[in-house]
């Protein structure tokens, strides 16, 4: 599969197809922590994300499948057996076409375009300083396309407790979609309100035409404040295999505490995005 983590498309024992990210991926095993925790929380907000699961990949399968390897600049190394992170493919890849870009006339046909506002709530909360990436596909028995936000290619998070307000003078303004790798989900120490207000926005303002005020984000802000409790965060973290974070659960707990405290800042961060020169919300009055 495309992406720096060199994921592999695999069919698992439940008969579904998954994009499997291995522990020894080039970006670091903590990217698995990042994706699993982030996807679980996005799902609790009611956002359309690829369902994730922990899958066991046996050593024998890797040994018998030469393609299951990690390509390095001057060598190849087999994928590591054991527990891996799997993101559900939305259908049979032989029958379903995915798009990561739609022209403007096709964007109007997307059935859940309003979810971009909800995903911005999530991205501001988790300090995703990448541009928002999205997969589009056409569902059977529906005449409209659906958008499915992609949490599968962030860089590894910093599991040590970050300073949410510390400025990063070297951080560029990540307004491009998919090609700026300076920011990442849960990398809270990189978020500086004054310089990164455009972080997390989708590349095209058309998806935010339904935003008319801060009230347009109210359903997701409400779920964030009352649905994402400390207990919910702890339960999600409990599903993560300890080897993915080197058995350092104290670092995970400190990260969860930071996320819990950050919830109250999200409205402020959205307003700051509105006031950038990007002007992402054309009908905000």
C-alpha cells in the first residue's frame, strides 16, 4: 500500500479485507498506538472512520509470503510476526474503487459532507497538524458517494507528556493535503495556536460550505465534552497491546490526561482556524 508505513492489504480470518500495519514499519511501532486510539475516539464522536482491529500475523505466513517485507533504502527485511494493527477496507478491493480526491462537481454528491466539520473538531482536539486526508467511495444501494476520513497514515505520536502550548519555531504551516508530513495526530507539543490555526483543515473549502457559525460544530463538541470521558479514553487505551508502547503505560496515561484537559480548547481552536487568511468557512456569519 502507499504511505511511509508500508502497510499491506490482507484478507483476515473473518473474511474481510484489512490494511495491516506491522510493528516494524519504518515510521515506528508507536504509530499503531496513534491510529488505534485515534480511530476509537473518532468513532465515539460518530465520525466515519475505518474500523480498526488487532490481528495476529503468524510467522509461517510471513515466511511463505516474500511480499510481506519492509523495503529499506538498501535492504529488505521481513515483516515482524505477532500482533499488528488492521484498518478495515470498506469492501472487496477487486470490486470497490477508492478515491482520495474528487473534483468539485463530484464533491456535491458526497452524502456525508457535513462530517468534515466533525472531523475538524476531532483534529483540533488531538492536535493533528497534518492536512485532513479522506477516502471517497460509492456505496451500493445508494446514489451518493460517501467520505471516509483516513487515520491510517499519521507519523508516530510522542507518548511522553507534551507541552500543549509550547511553540515550535521550526513548524511550517501545514495547509496542503497529504504532502506535508511536519505534523501528526496526537503530537500535541507541535501545536501552537498562533501559527498552526489552519492545521487539520481539508484542502478545499467547499466541504465547509455548511458551516455558518460555531453552532455548526455543536453536535461533535457536545459528544467530545460528554461522550469522551476519562473512562472512555482509558478503555480505548486498554485495548492496545503493551508491546506497541514498550510496556510504558505511565506515558500512555499522561497522554490521556493531556487529551482530557485539551477538550475545552477546541472551540477556541476552531475560531482561530476561521480567522486565518485561508478563510475556510465561506458562509460563517
